[in-house]
C-alpha cells in the first residue's frame, strides 16, 4: 500500500494515485487546452486577416511544402491525421487557386498525387514567414533555456 506523501515530502514521479496531485494535473491539462485554444485562435485570425486562408489550408500547404515531390492523398491525410474527405475539399480549392496540382497515377487511376505548384510554393513561403513571426511573438517571454525545459516537459508527455 502506498501512503500519500507527508508534509514536506514529494510524490514519486510515477505515482498517479495522489488525489491532490491528480487534481493539479487536471488543472494543468485544462490550462494547457485553454492556452492551446487561445494560440490557435490567434493563428486562425491572423491567417484569415493577412492571407484570407484557414489553418487547415495552411497545414496542407505546409505538409506539401515538406514533400515537394508530392504525396498521395491517403498519405497527406495520414500526415495531417484527418480523413481523406476532409483533405479533398481543401485540395480542390487549392487546385482552383493554382497552388496545387493533382496527378492521377498511371498504374492506379484511383490514386492521385498532389504537389505544390510554383505559385503554391511562393504563397506558402509568404505565409510561413508570417506564421513564424506570430509564433515567435507568442513565445517571446521564453528564453532558450525556458524553451528547452518546455520541450523536455512535452517530451515527457509524449512518452506516455
């Protein structure tokens, strides 16, 4: 049987049964979600106001920018962790705007590869520069050591 820590003692890192620590973790989780929502809202508003686009469209462009040779639609969806249906509408819109092209596979007519056009690469570069500036402002209160510590704490969460 594990007893709760006495006054002045600390809970072991692996102990998940301490009620006070459990409640503290829940408060941190809710704060983390709230902060994430606030930051995403800022990014969504900035993308809409400055580029007349959405965060999902930005994410599609960013993924295709990393894979300049193109991606099959199923791989694009997997990278974005969304359904093919969610991506198809965005891709169709980006094609109409001249930012993306879709090429049907000669081996399998059901499979299509999408990639950025020159225009899409240039447009994404503009957005990426602004995006980096916006994120940099959001994290402006953190120095390099703070960022390293924050990244380490996020790594701890990913290990679970």
